C-alpha cells in the first residue's frame, strides 16, 4: 500500500549529507584530562568584583611604560589567597585500600596555577595549560613575564608542552594509561595539573562562566565592564568583573570555598602590590572602591 502522491506545493524531500567522523588528534590531552576530572564533585560560586583599583594601577603602569593583563592581577591575588587558605590548595589523596582507610587530602606547600591558553596547533584550535609555580611570592612583573612567554606563534613547541605532544601521538589506550600514571601520585600533581586552575574569557563578550579544572579550586574570569555600583549609599559607575569559583566538594565544603572567594574579592578590590615606584602607588591610593559616606 502506498501513500498519497505529494502535491505540486509539497516541500521537497530532505536529503542530508552523510556525517563524517573527525579523529581528535590535537585535543587528545584535553579529552584524557576530562575523563580524569569526571571524578570531581564540582559546586559553583560566583561574585562581582569592583576592579577600580586594579584598573587604576594598570593605567598608571601603562603611563610608566609597563603593561599588565587583568589575568596577571588575578594570578597575583590567587597565589596569596590560596597560601592563606591551605585547605583549598590541596587534592584528595588516593586510597590504597578503598573502603578501609578514611578519606584524606594532600595540602601543597606552594601555589601552582594552571593557566588555560587558547592556541592553534597544526591548524586546529585547542587548549594548552601553562603552569606557574611559586605564585604565593611572585610579583606582578614576574607573573606578566611568564604569561608573555606563552604568547605568539610556536607556543606548542615549547619544552614544557613536550608531554602534551607525546600524549597526542600515542595510541589512545596508551595515552590514557600515560595520563593516569602522570596524575596518580599527589606529590607529582602540581607539576602536571597545578594546585589551582585559572581560566579567562575576558577578551570575549562573556560576563561569567564556570569550569572544572581538575584542582580543588578553579577560577573563571569574565570581562571587565562598566556597571552601576553603590558606594556610600549613592550609585556610581565602576569597572566590574564577574569571577566564578568552582570547588571540588571532596576537598572543600561550601563555607570554606566562600571564604576563599571573599578573600579574592577583597584582595582585588583593595589591590596594593606594595610598589615603590612614584606615580603608581599614589594613583592607586586615590582610586578607592570603598570610600566613606
């Protein structure tokens, strides 16, 4: 039995081209990492940060011939805040006897940030992760110089990304085993995943986002944009950045994570790098996001 013939005004039959399988060769390291990060128990927080003093310092630095990115200030604050909150600069310790030994965590002596980089490798867009160790004592200039190292072409050929290149060349089963072996030991975790993950989409029209970077705390920075704020009971306009914080509930509870976010907010809003240069500190001192009534 056949159906009725289509009339002259009937829509033409939909013909679709066959789907094509695209093998992932430059993003294998990211996919192996996501399989590992699926074990996390992520919870998301966020807040708005008044960047008045940071932007004043940036402007004064530019006038003095130095350029600092917003991410540099976030990393500067992150190192100091995580050092003050060692329970957040940690990772769950794997148990050798699952179910018999109580849960444990490993707290790291140094703060190592894993900074996500958007790069093109062999014509394919991918994410590379740069590690910035000893962030708790690094100055703005040091942090900016480290970031500059990863800008421009050829980033993927740097020696520190040798492991990524190897993972992407290995057959998938061996790649998964190699990644698992690299992150198995908590003592080696900072040199592979860092102790805190930082990502920014501030160069895009993105106000806020959340991701899970495989660490106890992941920080996600949106753009800095002029917004209305209330100061001393009056409405003013200020540069504001949305900062998202994702924490692994296996390592932290919500109140402790909220303390970290609050400390980050205060550290950035009250920014003072202790600079001695004339002209920079005075300008920042005059840009107070919390003036009295």
